[in-house]
């Protein structure tokens, strides 16, 4: 080993990169690892010099502190190569251990295109804030004065995503505060940054859902927000233009889901026809199978229908009223959740409101239904001699079905959210299908109670 170290030191002294590369590529992987242990300050150069396959094989057997130290010193191109060539298990292990400043160093050296891939590889979920962040921002120390900050902005500001907000960092890159540029421009140049800090910091976590970031931007009127890791180390920023784009995508996706189809990932006129059918067929099959349960429910009450055929006349009226009220409630709650007005913890308040509003809506429709049946029944023979019982059956059924539709439509989005699913998938067709089946059960159960002497 001593002889090997001496030879390497000689090549380093001569700055003979060609011979250094040849020498390193002819060593065993374990020998290169030992060399990095003996000459840690030259570890990054050894990794840069090795062919990519050997560099990856050496890098993957180094201990994590050495990997982290080397990553901070590598060029962006070499980082991108190593990340992409690492076996998935080694890559996951590395990223799970990486400290915030190492992550920042990693994404800072990558091009925008490579950065997107790196953020994906870093394990940030597709719908997380981590996928949106950029490392192009202005950061300063709290001990600096305004003169030094302005000089720093002149030097690095042109490469920043925004200079509207300046970020104040402590030890190891921990985010302490953010200061708007106007506050810096309007004070004496000798003022210390620490004197401008107010502690009113709003920051996102890299693992936060993008949907939460949309609400935070909306409520705080910010052009950019900082993104930190679990140790409050500043990793990057998210700007409002990215958030507006995501908000538009979220809105489009939710509207498509509410309509009872999978979200389209391409414009409607551009998407392949077979792909479009594939996106729609899944939900249609599920809803079709659900609607088949209505036949099962009707089969169960076949005897009642035979005894009073007139009941069948009102089936479309009953189930459509329940489905409509459920769809209304579902759409209102999904929209309120998207705007941050309602969360899962508000379920009881939502239920109370829907019980009251569902009863009021049901009574209104029930009265209209009762009056309509009673009016025709008293002047015609359309509903038979027992038209008054039919009128009461329709009236009370509408109250029950509309109330149930409102409750089901409002509670399903909250239940799905609690279970970790997307509330938009409790779409209007899904709620309507559920209420169709249960609405029939409510209708015929009330009919049996009111008209039991006739149906017995």
C-alpha cells in the first residue's frame, strides 16, 4: 500500500492525468477504496478520473460519510453519471442518508433537465414540493450588513429565479428567516441583516404535497417560498409561476375525475383514441357493475311491484333526485377541500350542515312530489284508487333519498381523504350509482310500510 500511495502522489505531483487514469483503472476496486482512505483530500479527483463503471463500483463500496464528502466536490456531470449508474438499492440507500447541504450541492450542479431527473431519483414523490424546487435563489448570513448583501446580489442575482426575497441562513445551511428586497433597499447600508429579521418565516417541506403548497401560496400572497428538509436546511425555493401551473393541472385532473374518468395526461384532441377509451372504460365498467345492483334491489321487491305496479312509475324520479343531491354535495365538498376550506377534521360540522340542508331539500322536493301525485290522482285514475297512499310514499321517499344522497355525497370525499385516496375519485357518477341502489331500497321500504295492507 505504501508503494501504491507513493506512486499516486508522484502522479498527482506531476499532474499527469492520463497516467493517473491508466494507473487507477488497472487497480482493484478495493485498492482504490483504500487509496481514498489514505488520501481523502484526493478522493473526488480519483472518482472523476476513473472510467464511469469503475467510478460507480468504487463509490458504492465507500462508507456514507466518504460518499457525502465526495459528492460535494464532484462536478455536476460526474454526479449525474454516478447517480444514474448506481444500482437502485445503493441509490436509495445513499439518498435516504444524504444531508440537506449535500442534496443542495447535488441539485445545484445539475442542468435544469438533469435536475428534474435527480429530484425524482432523490425519492421525492411526483406530487411533492421537492419535485418543483429550484436551487437558484439568493442566500445571505445574518451577520452580513446591507452593503455586503447588495454586493452579493449584484454578483449572483442574475442567476437567481427571483430576487424579491432574500433568505437568511445559519450554521450548516439552516434557514432562519426570509426578507423582502424592499426592506433591504430602504434601510441604512450599514444595517445588519440580523436587525431586519422578524421571525415570521413561512416554509415548505420537500415532502409536502403540492396541493398543500397551492393553499399556502393562496393564503399568504407570496411570489416564492423556501423549501427545507426535516432539519430545516434550505434546499431550494418554489416560485408562484410553478404553483399556478400545478394548480391548473390539479383543477383539470379533478374535473376529469369528477366526470367519472381517469385524468388525461395529454390534451383531449392529441390523446390517442385507444388510450382515451382505456382511460374511460375502467370507470364505466365499475359504474355499470354498481348499477346492476339496482336490478338486484328491484328483484328483492318484485312482490311489491307486482301488487302495486304504479310504484314502478316513480323509480326514475326517486333515484335521479337522490343522485342529483348526492352529486351536488360531492362537488361542493371536493371544491371546498381543494380550496382548504374543509378538512377531514371538519367531518362532523359538514355532516350536521348536510343533515339540515338535506332535510330542507328533501322536504321541498317531497312536498312538490306529494302535491303532483295528489293533484293528478284526485282528478284522474292514473294512480288508481289508492292514490293518496302513493302520494305519501313518493313524498316521504323523496325526503329520505335526498337526505341520504346529501350525506353520502358529502361524506365520501372526506372518507376517501382519510383513507389516503384522492377525494375527486368520489365523483358524481360514483355517488349517483351508490345512491341509485340505496335509493331504491329506501323507496320500496317506505312503500311497504305505508302500503302494507295492499302489498301484504
